[in-house]
């Protein structure tokens, strides 16, 4: 169950590949935009996990510590 988010909360779209590596795909989106983008990636049929999470303004831009080179 999702916690209630304060108005103006931004969200990010994350991806996890087959090896367990996590990547930030997009950030600064509203919840609906982030969910739509995650659904678009999932519809492509890749065997990867996509999810949406609220951004913490105090957290670093890339919480996984790596970037997707592609």
C-alpha cells in the first residue's frame, strides 16, 4: 500500500536488469507521468523490472550509484 505523498512530490522511474543492477531512467516526474513511462518500458517486452518511487529531495540524483550507459 502506497503512503500518501505531499502535494508536489516528484517521482523517478527505476530499472533493474537481469544481473540485479539498478538504474535511474527518469526523475522529476509527477506520479502519473512516471507510471506512464514505466508502463511504456514494460510494454516493450524486455525481461527487466521497472518501478516508480517518490524522490527524496535530500537524496543524491542517482541512488544506485551508477548510470545507464545506453
